[in-house]
């Protein structure tokens, strides 16, 4: 039983994380999954992987519903918890897209069951019958939910696949602009309708509402941070399978900046400063779809 759980642990964590957007909550779900698994009569289990995914999904669904109230009381925008990921995650285009900040935020707009069905079907390619058992719906209902969720996500997800090389190039220019307090250089990189979301969780200073428009975002980055920092530096990292920046203010780690790029310009900036969400950026987290 232990060997089976350990063999599928990275997969179960990935399922829970994509459903919840929180590594801490995903770890709690895995602990509960283990406790449930330890009580299972193994003689009745034909497919250990499917059985474990089913337990994890049900527990994550329950937690997702309770998290809704917690997010409603959250101070300012809520962003997914960033993960420092292993090189193989970045090399897997499908996996890297599924855990990107941009797509994870789109998943936040789905109802809990829709999110579970979308993740299991579109990301992990599970069959409708298997998903039906996991979410407690009929296969016909799951098909309808999957269609509705896919249509919802497709209308909101980035329309183009941007290579890691292109993202790194844009981030290098962004890095030079913010470190050099070069407002015009930054404006040249931002899409006119760019949106910045900053997550301080009421612990660190952050914009309580989305900042929209290139001019406002540029002045927030250069002027806002400049007021509290003598020195602003950044370092490239791979977060959620995609290039990002680790920002340091006056020599101290301050947060993670992830981006969404469309048409060669930055259309979305995701700045996580809440210290409670920065515990998984020191050591790599293995993720997998298999």
C-alpha cells in the first residue's frame, strides 16, 4: 500500500494542486488521501492509480468548496501559490501550460465540480466514466460539464502558445527596465490593456484591486516599488513550469513575478508577495501528468 501511494504521490499532488491552486492545501489533501487509502480493502482494488486519483479528487472537491469562503474574505486579489518546478515540467509543454499562473487563474473562475471535471479530462485525459465516479455524477452529466467548462476556459485562456525562450527574452527586458527604473523601457514591453494582480494577503503591501492599463501598471512598478526600495534586483527562476522572476528589495527576497505574454508583449503580471505563499520557491516541486 505504501509503495503504491509513493509511486503515485507526485501525480496525486499535481491533481490536488491544479484543483486547489494551493500547495499547502494540496499537501493536506494528500495526507487525508493516505489515511483513506490505508483503510481500503486492497482485494477490491483493480486499478490503484485510478482509485487513488478518485480519493484525491473527492477530498480536493470538498476542500475547494470550503476554500471559497476563505478566498471571499481574502485581502486583495488571490493568486495561486507559486511552485519552483523541476526542469522536466518546463520541458512538458502540456503540463507547463496547465500549471501556468495564467491558466490557473482561469480555473479559479470555474465552479468546483467544473474545475475538477476540466482538470481530470483536459489535463489528465481521464475517461468520462472514471471522472463520473470521482465527482459523483453520471457520465452523461460529466460530458455536459466538461463541454461547458472547456468552452468557458477556451474563451479566457491565452490564445497563443509562447515558447519559454520568448518568455525569457521578454523577462530579461522587463528585468532591465525595473532594475534601472526605466519607465519608458517598461511601457514598451507592456500591452495597452495589461493587468497587474498583486497578492499580499494583508501581510505585505499590495494593490487591493487589479491595476489595469500600461501607464498605471508601469508607474505602479517603477514608482510604487521605488518609494519603498533603495535597491530592486531580480533573478530568473522557473515557476509553475514557466520562466518568472524572483524579486529582491534591498537584498531581501520579496516575491515572485510571473507573466502572461501575448503578441510579444506582457498582457498579465502576477506578483505574489504574501509570505505564506512563498514557502515552495526554495526547493523544486516535482509535478507529473502520469
